[in-house]
C-alpha cells in the first residue's frame, strides 16, 4: 500500500530550526520563521523544493501568537484543498493547537496530529543541514530576500548569481 503524503507544519518558535539534508518525496514542509537574525543563515537550507519557507520576520505585526494563527490558517487551506489525500502534522510543543486540530479533523474528516518533536526527530535518522544556536540579539538583518526570484531558482548559487552585485555583497556568507 502506498503511503499517504504528509504535510508538516513546523512551529520554530518552540521546536527548533533544524532542516535535514534530504527529505523524502512524500513530505511537504511549511517552515515558519519569525527571527530575522536566523533567516540569512537558514535560507540556503530552505532551497529544498519540499520546504516552503513562511517568512514572518519582514511583515510581522508583532501580534501575540501570530505564527500560530498563520500556521492554522495554512493548515485550514491545505485541509480544504487536499482533504483526506494527505496527512497533517504540526511539530510544536504548543498545546494551544489541540482544540483547533480537533475541530479541523471533525470538519474535514482528515488525520491531523501534533507532535512535540523537532523536524530531525520526526523524519528519523537524517543528516542535519542546519542546527544553530539562537543568534545574539544585537545582530541585525535587513530584509533583502526576493521571494519571487527565490522560487524561480533551482539552488542557492543560482539565486545569488541572478541578484545584482550590491545584493550579492549584502548576503555574503
């Protein structure tokens, strides 16, 4: 029997920012990120076509639980679009997801669960591409990412080469 595709929603505020080097085809991962200091370091790791980076750092309204609300909105959209064709997993230690999960499961008849694991633990024994400690608070990152261009590129080097010289200098790693 063929395994169902899984959509993972990673709440990085309380679960961590580790992204494995390889991700099996059956997974689609929504990776929610709010800390602008981490974004330039994790961006190359998000070049995997199975990872959808949801950048809340540039347009953040600083509303309490904003990431949770955006995550639940995306989960609702996926449930309405794919229904029982997918399984849904929220990776978070936040127990506030439990009641919305119950309501969405009843409404759409889908399997949704919350697990208190980081992405590396959930996916099993995988090499981790990125496992960073929290950056220093004084480090400042200016948002420069061109999301449209990023989606058109196959890898980070292609993205970097298509940027202008000034932008390339800003993203030196």
